[in-house]
């Protein structure tokens, strides 16, 4: 019975997260209410509050469901023992491929970039963005420093500055793609990132991440 109750609670939580994607996508985050999300899921408001204390916590859980796997991939690659640049490009290629081809990831990121307002009651959402941004920059900074040491080269700018540029370029490409799906995201992102890293003198010889991915099918 206890196992069944746990499974039921998990199913209820997943239903609420699915409903949140639908309601936030349709109405925007600020104009959506927990009552509407409960109704979309065929549940009561009490069920919502059992799992989430407020709309900000529900929004963050919705985000975590698609972004945590991508972030875990970043951590695994940045902490690996191989070439940091190859690992960064491989991680980015995987992430862009997921975004380009997974409908749930697309819907959630579209809500996060185009349909959320950072008003007072959404403070936890902004806090999440700030923390995630800082953590990603820390990892990328470390990866770029390792890459420079591996190549016995001085970076043309502080590693933190280069990490900010790398992150901004990838984030901007995703935002632009979500606006109209008007270009191949994975291919464009890999070529743009390779060019950026080459300008910093960090691309390994004879490395083309996108060509390698294409050759692998």
C-alpha cells in the first residue's frame, strides 16, 4: 500500500507539471493561477499545494524536469579527464540536439524565455536563474582554464570573460531559434561555438565536432 501511495503521489506530481506546461504556454506565467493548473490536471487545488507551496516552486520544478539532465551532462563533461574544449562542444551539441528535437524541452524553454515575467511573486524563479547561471559559469571557467593549461597557452582574455561570452552565445542562439525555428539549431550552434573557441586559440587541431557528429549519423 505504501509503495502504491508513493507511485500515486509521483503520478499526481507529473500530471501537475504537464498541466503547468499547458497552462503557462497558453496564458503566460503571470496570468496563470494554481487553480487553473489544477483544473487542467483534473485535480484539486489541495493537490497542488501538497506538492508545491506556490507558483514559483511549481515553475522551478517544471524547469528542473527538462534542464537538470542537461545540467548534469555539463557537470559530467566539465569534470571529465579528456580535452575540456572537446567535452564542452560535445555537451553543447547534445543539448542543442535535445532542444531541437524534444517537444517538451522546447515548450518549457519557450515558456521560460518568452512567457515569464519576473514579478515579485516569482522571486524564486529569478533566484533559480541567478544560481544556475553562476554555477554554469564556474564550470565553464574551470574548463577553459584547464584547456589553456593543457595547450600551454595564455588566454586572450580572462577565463571568466570568455565563459560569459560562450554562455551568452549559446543562450542567444537558443532564444533566436525559439522565436521562429528558422535555422538548424545544432549545426549552427556547433559552428558558431567552434569559431568562438578558435578565436580564443583553444580549438584542438583537426577537430570539428559537428562533422564528427554527422559522420556518426
